[in-house]
C-alpha cells in the first residue's frame, strides 16, 4: 500500500488557506505538546529490535522518497513484510517538504506513523519539538559503533546527548560530466578536471567551441549546494561552532561565491539559469558539467541519448569539501504508546538498516563504512566512485530550526547568482538575518 | 429583473405574515433557526472560533508542538511596524509583492474576461466548443499550470524565448517575473470570470437591446448604456472576488519563481506560510494574518464605496 501525495495546490485551497490561516492554526493547536521532549514513548523491553516476538501488529512508515528511490524502498518494505512474522508495514510517501509539515500535526493529534525517515538536519528540530523519541536502544542492539561511521553522520542523529536517528545513507553532491559534449570540445572524456586550474582550462576550451560548460543555478537545487561545497573548500563555514552566529559572509565564503559568479561573467554559464535548467541543459547536451546530487545517477542511467561520467566534485578551493545529507530512521512519539508496536518498529528499523547495500541502489552511499566497503556496494560502479566523498562530506549543522537560517543563505546565493547584488553584499545581508534567526531559535528551543 | 420581482413577492408575503397570530410566527421563526443551524454550527466551529483563537495565538510565541508558549503581548504586531526587526523587511516586501500582483492582475481579470464573454455571447458555429476551451485552464491545478509555464518560460531552455529568439528572463528577473505571474494567472483563471459574465449577459433582456436599437443606438452605445448597467451586480462580484483571489496569490510564485530574484516575488501568503508552517512561528504568522486581513478589509471597503458612489450617480 503506497500512496503518493503530491501537494495539491489549487487556487481555491489557497483562497481558503488565506481566509482561514488563523483557523487552520487554531485547529492544529488543539493537539498540544504537553510532555517534555526527550522521553522514550514507552519503557524498553531490552530487545532493542534484534527480533520481535509479540502478537501481530501493523506499522505505518512515512517518508519522502518520491523519486527513483521510492521503487527501491517499496521493494525493501515488501521483502520485509514477506519474511517478518506478525509484523506488517504499510508505507506512505510524501514530498519531503510536506512530510516536514505533516508529521508534527499528525503526531500531536495521535495520528502519526510508527516509523519515519528524515533528513539529518530535520532531526534536532523534531526532537526539540517532541515529535520523535530517542532510540538509543536500537543503536545498541544494532551494535552501531562510532568508528563505523564518518563523524558527521554519526553526530547528526544525536540531540542533547540522546540518539534519535539511525543513519541509513549519505547522499552527497556529485560531479557529472557529459562525455559527448566534452569529447566534441576536444577534451578527454575519461579524464575529468579535478582541480581549479584544470576545471577553468576545460571551461575555456568549451567556451572556445561555443559551449557554456557549467550552468550555475541560482536556486538551492543545485546552486545552493554547489556554493556550500565551495564554501567549505575555501575553508569557510556557514555558522560558527556554537551556532550562535552566521559566518557565511566571511572571506572564504565570499571568495567561493565570487568564483561561482565569475563563471557567469566569464561566459562559462548563461545568466538567469532557471529552476532545473542546468540539469535539463546537461541532459540535452547543451551543458558539459553539472554539480548535482548522487540521486541523479539512476535518472541518467535510464537514458541512452548521451554518454556521461560521474565522480567526486572537483577541488576548487584549498581544501576538500562537498555538501551532503543523510537519511535517518526515526521513531515517532505516540499519544498512546503500544509496547508491541514500539518493539516491532525497532525490529523493522534494525532489519532495514542491514539492507543498506540494497538501498544504495537508489543512488546513495551506505552510512556504514563496513557496508560501503563491501562487495555489494563496490558492484555499483557509479555510486562507489563517490565513496571517497564520505570522508569529507559536510552536512547541514544539527540544531533545531537550522532550515530557517539556511533559507537566508539560499536567498543570498539567489541574489548574487542572478547578479542582483555583489557576493559580499548578498552574503552580508543574508548572514545578518540568519544570525537573528539563530538567536531567536536558541531562545525558542532553549539550546 | 427577476430578482426584483422575487423580492416584491417576498416582502408581500412578509407583510401578510405580520398580520398572522404570534404563535404561528414563533413556529416559523423556529423553523428558520433550524434551517440556519447547520451552517451556523459550521460557521461558529470552523470560522468564528478559530478566528478568535487565532488572536490568542498571535499574542504568544506560539508553536503547537512546544510545551512553553510564552505570552508576548502585542510584540508580534509591533515588530511588524519596527524597522530592523526580524519580520519588518520581509513582511513589507511580501505585502508589496502581493500589492503589485493585485494591482496588475485585477484590471486584466476584470476586462479581458468581459471581452471574451461578449464574444462568446454571440451566436456563431462552435460557440460551445470555444466556451469550453476558455474555461478549460481553470480546471487545472496550480501545480500543473506552474510547471507548464516554468518550462515554457525558462529563460535559457524555454520554448517561448526560443520562438522569440530572445533571452528574456521571464522567471528570474524584474519586471519580467511579474509579467509572467500576471500573464499566467490571467490565462489560467479568466475562464471563471468569463463564465460569470456570460451568465450575467444572458440575464439581460433582449428587449432592452431591441428598444435601444429602435432608438438608434449604435453598438458602442448599446454596450455602454445597456450591457454595462445590466452587468453591474455581476461586476461587483467579479471585482470583489478577483481582488481577494489575487491578494491571496501563493502557488503561482511558489512554483514559477520560488520568490526569485531573491525574495522579490514572495507574496504575503507565501511569507505567512513560510513563517507559520516551516519555521513554526505561529504567533508571528497569526499576527501577520490579522494585519493582512485588516488591509484586505480596508480594500474591500474602498471597493464597495466606489461601487456605491456609482450607484448614487
């Protein structure tokens, strides 16, 4: 049972939304979070999910795998159902943004699912808002060791000393090159540029052949991710260590964004690249290089119009760095906790975690190093070529409400890449706002 | 005309009722309340009560999932009027965006559908087909329309610029984004207004046109002296609902521009949704909703004043 629910945005519903904004919020408020965050839904039986021996239960599992990864998770869930005695999992797939809004409302009214998958940066927000519950026991039962993960993916599932997320995968930004376009310009399609000089030389050669080889998107997908990767490569970071101040207007960040904007002014990218236009152009052999998510691998595999290659993003700055995120399993708070369901959920999470090599087929890197180095994953040539990135991947910082502050970073990138403000100006304006948001959030969530 | 005679009948019936005994009147009153009750319950439960609760929310730093919802008094309101506060710049930029959109879309959505309705009201082969064609876009969702236009209007890979042989930044730069948003909305929703006009046109008695014809009125004079006055009530409805619908614009920008450039095309509904549903600042979002509602109320008042003045002359 899988239902996909694209956001149904009709004009009428928006009229209704506006008319009753107060009303909607009022209704949502009827639930009310009355217990403090950080308490497990029910006492633990100690099995932690290694097995389930209770009576028959049905579990619901919500996630945002709307893309090609939906097919893979469906298979994994049906495999689970086929082998599990007394546990049946039904799944709902929503758009990630919808899921982020729906979950809290569902949980506070007692209609939340038993298990969910969230992005790593959404975990602290949901932990602080008492939407998800700690699952340290599952980590223990799974015998998860910090040494088996990169520090970022391990720490990301932890909030205030308790574990809320069981890491499933890492999905970093990747570097794609269109071999047809590159060959036509006289470049070696099997030797993609890996550093700044080679990268710019290649773009210059492409430009000489009349190809704008690196379309820079002003939007979060993919310009925002590209910029953040460059920011880390230039030794900067978006926020200070305590997450009290936005620092994405520091020198390194400005240099990174300046380099990106220079791609446009030098004529390597057209101006005014629309949403997804960078990737559309890439697939139509109008664009040579695209920094895009690892999740595009399957989409590119499904076509045969052109030859392409994928590898780690080139190192433009002085350090290695790349944007990435991670999907993690979470357990949702229940108004009426059912011990059997809790145990069964842990069993489900445990079982699926061990299928992470299968999951990688959807265009992911397994979170566990041992799986990422295993034969099954090595067989996935394209995905495996990105495994080195997991050593230096950066995730969005794990603090409640970080998405609010990051929105300002994406607006700054938009303003600069659309040449509405200078990189320095755009980043300073954005950072000032983001700092205010961080401080508000600190007060609100008490961290 | 039909409405007027109904009113006359109704008031005659009312006068007759007055002469009846009071017991019967009471019973009639009870019946009326019974018939009204279902709507009243819905109105109180889903509109009045939440609206009042919304005021309560707006006085707090409110997040329904958090245990502590600190009382902040009028701070959510005052911050909207304090330059340099977290919301001041964004809020007024979004209000301005909504204002610009409303200012340009309403005249188009009042005039263009009228012209189309006039055309569709004439007798010609295939009239029903064309009526359906003009109404068709309206049945599509905003997600469909938005994506369609996003690809067609893409500055670099879009088909519109391809045929124009130009590089117009339809979805990424001012003022083109407004042209796109208004144009797309007009194309999408004009069928609805045209349908209302068409209904109004068929309500105008043909005898009036015959009489005007005999008095020697030409086409334009007939339009100005018969059609327009005959559409008066319809016009009030169209203008009012179009202003409200335009002021509530959200989906179009959300899909077509994502607010680009920067946040210039993010409308007030978009900002309220961002703050209330993404950042979970429901107190601030509720306060913004009320300020916006008051502005809309003022606009509606002006709207009615204007139409009433027309009535007096």
